[in-house]
């Protein structure tokens, strides 16, 4: 749910239809992740399966939403499968992303990990090239960096090089919550989207702690975790957001009651 400008998005896992319904009914700001990690079974040899899924996704939101004000961002992780399907032909990949953009309208589309190459430098250049081509063509699909962007050093490099529109900050890889905070702040300072993400294989406590950090550092997006069941992770993060929001609104009253310790 929205807290200031912090959006919450979950991960459907392979149950990408029923879990989308859950996300829509719960009012998730970003959906569905989708786990599109296989060309033949999920993306399609020519990208046709993902086209069909996005068309279904759009129609499902329009059908189930209870208000026209509900306009979630479509964020889909494709695990480099677009690069595989189109044999790293940047022109074809860009045109394909443009087709996805048209299908997704009126909803904003983000694609995480469109390509995956063999090393950090190669990944950096590949994402930069694709992103620049999209800009030249006037295609507004946003690129999210994930693979090969793991450490704080990696994140700063991808930000400095303008290799993406958003960075998926993989919180367990950063080595400490201080580095998570610094990564978010660095992204924000350089006008790069900051996604306080990580993995579904975490704990309820790590989800709560990182939600607080995401709020404090003004991240753009926060992963609902742990798990891929949607309900559990979404409610853990949402409830923590509401707890922080309530405390913030009542800070003055609580301060007086506790003798000014907050």
C-alpha cells in the first residue's frame, strides 16, 4: 500500500493468476513480479506468452478494481529471457518492449532483468544500450537492474552509468542494513528509482526492519516478503508501514506521555 511515495509489491511466484487476484483485491501498488524465467513455457519463443499474460493482467485489474483511482504499476521480472528469445538483438528487444507497453496501457510497465550476460561490465553495457534505444524510440517502459548488481559498489556503478531506471536493492547481499540505507540514499540522490527488494526467502523480522529503512530513506518501492503466497508477506510489510505511519502521526502526543524520549 502507499505510504507517502513508498509502494509495496509482492511476488506471485508461479501461481501468477490467483495471486494476481489477491494483489488486486488487497490494493497492491506494484504487481505481479510474475517469475517469467523460462522462454518456452513463460515468455514464448517470440514473446507471445508474456504478451498474452500482460493483456490478461490489464483486463483483470480493470475488472476487479473497485475504484478508477487504482492504477498499479506492472512490474515483471523476466530473468534475462527477452535477451535469449531475441538473441540479444537490441532493435528487436526494444520493439518488443514497445509492443508490451501498448498492451499494458493505461498501466505503467517496468521490466526487471530484460537481459542477462556473463559479467558485471557486460550487463552494465547491455542495459545502457537497451535503455538508450528505448529513449530514442520514445518507449517509456522502465528497466530495472537486478542481475550482476549485488553489492553497494555494484549499485553505485549502475547508478553512475545510468544503466537502469530503477535498481533492485538485494538487501541480503549488502552485508548490513547500513549499506541498504546508503544504497537507497545514493539512488535517490542521483534520481534513480530505489527498490528495497531482496528475496522471498527471508524472515518476518527482516521484512519489518527493512520496511522501516525503506520508509526512513524514502525508497520508491518495497518488496512484500517473506514468501510467495502474497497474503503473509504483504500483510507483514503493510502492517509495519501502518505502524510507522501511526507512530509518526502521534509522535507529539506520545512524546508528552513518555516524557519526551521519542
